[in-house]
C-alpha cells in the first residue's frame, strides 16, 4: 500500500469511529441538562435535598462534558 492509501484508510477509520461514538460523547451534556432541569424543579417545589442532589448531577455532567470536549479537541492536533 502506498502512503496515500494508508492516509485514506486512517481517515476512513477515524470518521467511522467518530460516527459510532457521537452519542457517547454527548451523554455527559445530556446528564448535565437533565440535572439542571431537575434542580429547577426542586427549586420550584422548595425541596432543598432535591435541589442539592440534582445540582450536583448537573455540575458533574457539565464537568465531564468539558473534560471530554478538551480531550477530543486535543486529539486532532499533530
């Protein structure tokens, strides 16, 4: 195989992996949004324990998404 063929094969494999893992990469953001929404529900019902638990869930989800985003962002650098 030539060098150009190897580059094309690598590009195809990377594209396939990105396509198959797109929902996995978005899961922490969905957890964060769900936690934030439930925290607002707890605030509306004036339930301190619900607010605390769901705010923690939201912060954890958003933090995991940030770590994942920065990790994937640096992956493309040579």
